[in-house]
């Protein structure tokens, strides 16, 4: 890194000119990139997705879209068999716009659409396909406002005194704020938070220097994303989230280099020499941190989901751009900058040094208490729900709730809200398919109307009305049973079906992917720390941290503890199917950043003193404030995404935010110093054979140091 800094400072003008050129090219790249982005969520190869695509391409309705369910409660003394009632119901359902596909008792005579006593009846309304943008979660309430249209169309034709409520999963979820990402506002929040934290750290105009690197790094990352668009589909969500993530990560990298440069200036080194010394130490940490982030994001790049691949590539590009700008442009700025007041840089932070001494002295109880809290959250995380939300976790008031209550009172199972289509290709008998599915346990009814909205070009749709809801375990088992019951070539669609396939594909190979990531991370950190045990400990603590994040998400978004009060969003009892893998990919690298910052400094102190105790105290004392400030900036960057907007985006952003907080407190401030102190001299063990493989100097176990370990 010192060679790089000498090259950069030895070629100030060309490097500066290249940086300006890349900045301008990045701004132009954004203009070229925006028209080429995709708004779709495509899942090529997933059977449920392919079935839904075939259904909507042929019929224009249903598929992934959840049905709306109009529920009609007739006045006392009137049933569906009363004179003129069926005709009135037929007129009401016929009034629904022609671009929707409708089935009910009025047009089929099927008593499965009638509740006990005949005073309650319902229908299924499959609306036109709504473009699947955003992230692949439940997306309840983010489709069309078909429920209000259905209600307005039907009411004038119903018998006098009849009550109408339109329910359905989307109708029950309308309490969620789906206003979308207000990107300019959230960028302002992120910038304001970064400025406040940096001003607190530097107390001078030097606080603006890390922001300047971010302003260069983000446009440069757009240039990289434009290049990547030649081989992958770039989703609009990637372009939206890249600046929010980029500001946080770029400021983080700049912060560590600027802080170390100020230390060197406080030690009396001036001008270029201070820059070279800072690059020789902090520069290496930035390189290894960037590598750790990139390794984590590989999880998303290798998945066969275009949106997640786009997010992974975007994260890698902005991380690499941030590291590159910090290692090239930032030295130019620091060589000309004035360091400001340096009194705080002459010694380690008193508060963090005192804290480190307490943790080292009480290392066993500190480690046990912190680990117990994280293990407890991880156990809660085992109950994460990645399925379609169930009605019990949705709205408890409003027309949608009243319709569901009317169905239940009439003995109609709530699973009809998750009814799904089966596509019967030309040449197959839809009647035979319907008869076979009617015998599947857990099926309330099967309907296959013979009209032009259910029969097109020789194909047909058969709709299954389940007893269990699609988001329940029994509902998922029913989907599997229906798939097993249909003949070859018949496609099973529906919202729950596609979600089930997505989870299977994304998470079935996840343990193997995790093992590969752990192996790659181990090699990277073994080189960075010159140790075999420290990388293993870092990986284990990282996985523990990620498990705890899942537990925290369950508490906030499944149990709903304080969610509406704090975030103004109504949880639906489920975690977006994309959330665990995406949160993992982002946090795995981001939190490893802090591990590299801290352990690299401990390694430096141990090499200087030979004492593990002194290495822990000095390492935390020197990096505690840095890690806290870096975590605060990243926290506000993601927390701004979680405040309002799309529910699934809020869940993802809050997961990363919670992960950053847990990692910067329980992991890096307690477990890391406590476990390093417990491991003593063995932290630094790197035998000769391993050193030769890693191509770094060996590190044999040293004798114990007096008052150290």
C-alpha cells in the first residue's frame, strides 16, 4: 500500500485528472443506465413462476396475483335460494369490469361458494397482471386497488339489505404504507447523519473529506454498473439502493484512513510521509475489508435470481469503487489537508481503553452474557416465516376483516383467500383434471367454468379453493399434493406456489454456499491477521451475529413488537423471502469490516509489544471510536430506507440496521475483546507450513509476557 501511495503522490496531476474524468463519466453512465434498468422480478426456471407467466400471458389475469373475494351477506330471511336472489347476484358479479376473471355461485351453481344456511355467498375475482417490481417478498397491498372497484360495481345490483365486504390477502394488508422509496429524502438523511458523526469525530473542516470520497465513489460505481449491464440485467432497485449503501461504505473506508493519518500527524510525521504511513497500515485494512464485503455479496451473485444477482453486483461494484477511491483520491486530499486539532489522536480513547480493560478483566462472564443474548436471538430466528402471510397476522379491522369474519361465521374456510389457478394445456381434459384435484385432501372445492374467460385457444384454467391458507404448513403441503396429482404438462400456478419454489431454490443450496464463503473468508483473513485461529473465531462470531439478526427480525416483523409505533408500518407476520439471504450477503462483509479494523490493530500492537492483553486494550482503545462512528453512519444509511415506503424494503433495511447495531455492540465491543483475551497467545499462531501456503511470514507461539498473555 505504501508503494501505491508513493505512486499516487508522485503522479498527482495525472491521478487527479483521471479521478475527475471518472467522476464525470460516472454521471454520464447513470444517464445511460437508467433507461436500461428493469422493473420486473423474473425467476427463470422456477416451476411456479413459469406457470404463472403462462397463465397471465394467455389469460391476462391471475397467476401470481392473489384473488379478491367479494362476500355477500343476505338480509334475515333471505337465502341464495330465495326467488330472484341468484339473478341479482349474477347481475352484481357481471358488473365487475371485463378485464377481471370472476367465478361465483351465481354463474356456476356450485354450493361450495355458499356458506352454511345459504345467507352468505362469495366469489373469486382474479385481476389483471400487475408488474412485479420492488423486491421478492410478500408485496401484500402493493397491487391494484381492485377491491374498491369491485365493491362499487356490485353494490347497486345486490338485493335490498344485503351487505358486501371485499376481502382477500391484499385487502387485509392495506394498512401497510406502500408509498415507495423517497430516495432524495433518504439520501439527505444519510448525508446529514454522516456529516454529524464526522463533525463529532474531527471537529474541523476535515469532516468533509470522507464525504468528498463518497461523492466520487458513487458515480464511479455507476460506471462499473453500466459495464456490468452488458452481461446481467440491472434492476431499478439496485440503482435506487446503490447511493444509500455507497455513501455509508465509502465514508467508512475514508474514515479509517483519515483517522490513521491524523494519528501519524500527531506522532510528528508531516506531509507525504504521514500519508505513506497511514496507507501502510490502514490501507491494508481497507483492501482486506473490501475483499470481505465482496466475498459476502458473492452469495447473491451466484443465485439464479436476476434481481438478487443485480443487487449483489451493485454492492460489489460500489464497495470496490469506494476502496479504490479511498486508496487513490483520498491520499491526494490528505497530502494537502490540514489535520486540525490533534490532541485526541496522541493517545487512545480513554473511555474505550477503560472499557477494554474491564472486558479483559471480566472476559469470561462478559463473553458468556453476550453470547447468551445472541444465542437466544438466534434460537428465536429459527422460527422465521418465509411463507405467504396468513390472515391471522393481517388487518383486524376494516372491510377486508369484516368480509373474512363473515366467511368464517358461515363455515367457509379462510384458505379460499389463497385460491390458485392450474393451467391445463391444449389436448388435456380440464374436467378430468378438476375431478382428480377435487379428491386431494384439503381441497374445499375445484371450479372449471366453461366460458371464454377460462378457456382460450384450447387451453383451460382450473381453480383450486383450499381449506388451509397458502402460508400455513398445511397449505404448502396442499400445493405439493396438487402438483403430485396433476398429469404431466399441467402447470400449477398461484402466489403461494411461486413463493414456495423461490424459498426452495434460494435456500436449499445455502449451507453449501455458506461453507464455500467461510473457506474463502478464512484464507483472506488468515493472510490479513497472520493467524489460523483468529479467522475461525471471526467467522463463527459473524454467523452468530447473523443468527441474532434473524431473531431480531422475527421479534420486530413477525411478533410486531413496536413496529407500527416506531416505523409506522403494519407488519404482516412474515419475513420477505429474499430478506435472510440478502441481509446475510450485505452484513457478512460489512460486519467483517469492523473485525478487520479491530484485529488488524490488535495484531499490530501484539507485534510491537508481544502482549495479548496490551494488544486487546490498545486495539479497542484505538479503534472503538472509529468502529462506533462507522457503524453509526451505516446504521443511518440503512435506517433511512426502513422508515416508511415498501414493506419488504423496510424489512430488509431494518435487518441490516439491526445487524450493524448488534455487531458494533455485543460482538465487536464485548465478544471480540473477551474471546481474544481468553485465547491468549494462541490468537497469533501461524505455523511455518501455513505461512508458506499463504505467502506471509510465520507467527510461532511466543512465551507468555509478564502481565500479559
